[in-house]
C-alpha cells in the first residue's frame, strides 16, 4: 500500500513551515503569492488531500457535485443552474453553487474549497484563464465537465450550444431580408465562444458574396456598456449599417438603448438580430430575429455526462453541441441615407 501523503510531506516539498501549508489549505492568514503558488504546486504534485488519502477520496461517496458559474445574476446562467440542480437532485445528488465573476483567482479558491469538501464531480463554466485549474482537476483525477465555453488545448467533455451555427443562421436571416451592410457586436476574442460567433457571422457573409468590413466589427466585454458604445459608433458612421448582429443579450440591451438615443427605430430604420438569453430582453424581442440557447438542457446534459464519469465509465471525450431555437420576427429595414 502506498504511503499516506501528509501535511509534513507538503511542507518539506515546498520548503515552508507547517503553519504556512495550513494557511494555504484553509485560506486563512496571509501567505505571499509566490509562497502560495509553491505550496499549491507541492500539493498538486504529491496529490495531497487534507485529512484524507487520495485513494479513499475516490472510493467514498458524498452525493455532492459542484457547479462553477461566472455570474449568477445573469438569468442564462441561473437557467443552466436550474437544469443542473433538477437533474442532479433527480439522481440523488446535491449541488454546491459557486460564482466566480469570471475571476481566475476566485475560481482557483473555489476549487481549493471543493477539493477539501470531497465533491464527487465538478461542472465548470471556465474563465478564459482556466486552463491551469482544469489541468489541476485532471491531475487529481476529479471527474469534471465543461459547459458552454470550450478551452483551447484541453481534452475534456464539453456541453454547449451551437454558437457558430447560431451566428451563421442569424446573419443569413438578415441577408435574406435584404441587408448587406451588417455590423457585428461581439464579446472578447479571448473566449473561443466569442470567436465561434464571429466566425459564424463571417461565414454567412462569405456564403452570400458579401465582403467582411473590419470597421463594422466591434468587440469587447460581454456587457451593456460595450453594446452601448459599439452601437453609438455604428449609428454615427457614414454610411450607417443596415443591420446589427449582436452576440448576447446584455450587449443587445446596451445597443438598443444607443439606437433609441440616436432616433433609429427597430426594424424600420435598422434591423437587429441577437442571441437572446435573459428576460430583460423580452420587451425588445418582438422587434428582432433571435437565437435562444438551450440553457436548461445544457445543465441537464452536463450532469448526465458528469455522472457517467463519476461512475467510472470509459467513454471517449465528447463535444456535445445542442441546437438553438431561432425565432424570426425581422422585417427588412428601409435603406438608410447617410447623413450629410
């Protein structure tokens, strides 16, 4: 039988005192960033689990899973959470909910806590900087599933909606309605999800023989302020775009406020198509063509896949892509005349 790894082994490996290791493990007391990283590296290398041998962790059932989300105030994520909780509960599992605010440091801290609590598996919506944390779960042989956002270079199960296909279809609908000068307001290029949507937009333009105009592409954080600023710039452009494709609901809310401030009506003056994920966009949805992502189903499928991993099933890694629901409400806008 392999020797039990103790806190003394970790302290010796990291070259620090027992109290320093204890502070890192329990998250209490000051430890410098470099020292904390050295201790964490020793914990990972030795596969140390506080008060528990790694082998018994694998065999002990706790009937708990964890869900790590970026923003529980966003109803898209809370709908995913409801899908996770309902599916897990129906199978006899409780769920710890963790909110990261897309902060890599907060995400790492939550993973520390979850490992100590001996959850049986983790469902994670990663931040753009999550590669190190996901690799850490892989080293520890902790079952996990990634939701919604793929991570480049990580071989892991992913459950997501068809972002690329959704952007392609929305753009195609705008093209079919007669628009040619179509602007795109999207999220940060650090997310593969954002790049997928941008590529879907570009592919649809190419399929219609419409060249991509980089001046019509506005990227930034997924938030109302980004959408507001981007739409203000586009509304002031000469010539103005005939249509907007907007990559999520919060961007859309900001953009629609900017269009209203500029005196532009949707869809009479400018067409709008958007990914539609939150209830705050309900009042605008009759005016737009929308893609609604299957948030609840993403949560359900994530739990099903995770529990297959928890049960020790030897399955190939899978990228599970769920279809979107497209609602077409858009009419063709009148052609805008550039301001003189």
